[in-house]
């Protein structure tokens, strides 16, 4: 079986949905498992619904109604006079979320987030599945929550691999063309969970691993894996091929084309990954597989915005030793901070972090009890893989003030005032 993953950009409107059919007709759709994200900016819109739930309930249901109305516009364009069944199913999903918001008594932001934001994937796949059927492409709609089994670490749930494999094999056995959701799963108590922002790529890899798939193809609005985000860097070039290891390194440092968790299950099974353009499905794109050297061999540029730089020093000018570092990392874990870069000297320790869950103030308070602390918000972290002198100069000429710099054999990083 082949696994195809389509992101939000590929299904941002009715034109995008029709183009999925064009891709499938070009590639073939027998023995194909299709994983789809929410349409366009739906996830952002649903995140606003969650914010309203906690901060402005007067706007809550009007915000959700806007999301519903936008999806109905897409349905109207795609189905014309054949929309009764798909409209009914989509409305059931929206009504279920409204019922949850009215009855919920659990004031946990991440829990509410997962129950609401997961609506985007359920609705997008429902619309696409019905449209495929309308266009005589027989398919089975599969609820990913019946397959992807996780813990209750909401917004970034951890997978129960054995249960997930068993469920996927059970649900997929004997079926040919399936469509399911990326990003979402469920816990043992039946509550919806999510795998982290942009987690649909990871979902595709999970299904691929469980099914020992022939390949995974991620369909993007770019020609493949580029050596930099074209929105951030000039004159980017297509990487024809890279190894799993290189792709994992790029993903770890923040390359946006491939989700960081996606490569590991594919590497374990030796399943090749293709990154291709949904606008030009016949083009070769980028191949990610075992033992492939990077081609062409060029520097790769990555930037992460909205980072925070924390510089710590001991209050008595004593050394920062293992005991201190262990305590610092325990607090970083406690307050759910993603560490992007570390640098230490005898009496100082610097960390560049991403404040994903909004707990920076609590972290700073905890650290301040034992360390002198300096916090710089809104910095950017630039990374160059396979850097050379020209690449270093390119970044230095591009940015404003560099406040921290670090280099290893293959990688150079710069924290800059954004």
C-alpha cells in the first residue's frame, strides 16, 4: 500500500479538492491510504475558537459559525445539487463540538484544544471522501481516532505503538482506497488527542509503519525539499535526494517541510519518503531514503522565529556543574519548554527555547530563585547545515544583531535579535 499525505495548503478551497482527484488519477489510487489535514487555515480559526472559550465567550459561537459557513461554501461549490448527505455529516461534527463546549467542565486548555481543533481534519476528510465518491473514486472514510492510540498528553500526545499497529491492521485489512485524518488520535478513555502542530506528516508515517507500506508521499505547495524556506531565503534550490539521517537533522533544527517525528518510523522499516508538488504531480520531487548523500551538496538554511534566549549564571560565581544543569533541565521539562540550542561556560549557561505552552513566566520565576537570569524575548534562531564561509557571510549580512553563535563540524547556529 502507498501512503499519500495532503496538507492544508493542498485542500485550502474547492479548487484544491478537485486537484487531489487530478493527482490521484495521475498516480493511481488503488491500494492507497490518503491522509489529509484540515483545510487551509482552519486550524488557526479553530484555535481562535478555543481562545474565545477561555477569554471571550460572547464571540465563541459566532467564531465557530464562521468556520462552519466557510466549509459550507466549499461544499456548495463542489456538490451543487448533491450536497444533502455530506452537509448532514459535516453538520453533525460541528454540532458535536458545540455540545462539548456547552457541557464541558474541564478547564484544561490543552484538553479543550484537542476536542475542538480536531474538528478541522474530521470535516476536511468527510468532504473529500464524499467528493471522491461523487467522482466515481470508491473509497472508505476511516476515523483515525479508532487507529491512533495515545496517552493523555494533550496537544502533543505520545503514541502507544503496539495498540496503534493492532488497530490499524484491523481497520485497514482487505480495503483498497482509504482516506483518514492526520494529526488526531484518541486516548484509552476515548477522548480525542492531537500529535502536535503539523502532526499530519507523523500520522502518515505511523500508518506507513503499521502497514509496512511501499512508500510515503507528502504532497506540498513546493517542488520538494528545498535548501531553505523560499519565504525566508533567496535563490533556494531543490534537493533531489537526502538520507533519512540528513532529513532528521533538518527536521530537528526546524525545517518546515517534514515533521520532526515523521522520519524515525520510516527509517526503522526502510520505507522511502517522497516530497512532491501537488501542482506538478509528475515531477520527481525529493527522495528521502537510506544511505542517500545530499544532492546537490549545498548549505541548507533554517530559521525559527519567536524564540526566547535565557542566560543563567550562578549567584555566587561558582561553576555551573552537573547538579545545576540537571536542575535546569528538570524545570525545562516541568514547564514544557522545547530546547533549541544550548551553550555553557564555567559560570554561565545559555538556552534558546520555544515557549509553546505559555509557561515562560513560571519558568523564569523558578530559575530566579537560584540563578541570576537574563531573558531576551522574540529572538530568531538561524541554523546552517553543511555551512561554508559564503553561507556564514550570507546569514551575517542578512540579520541584525547576533547575540549567540555556535558551530560544530556540520552545523552553525546563530541567535539573533529579530
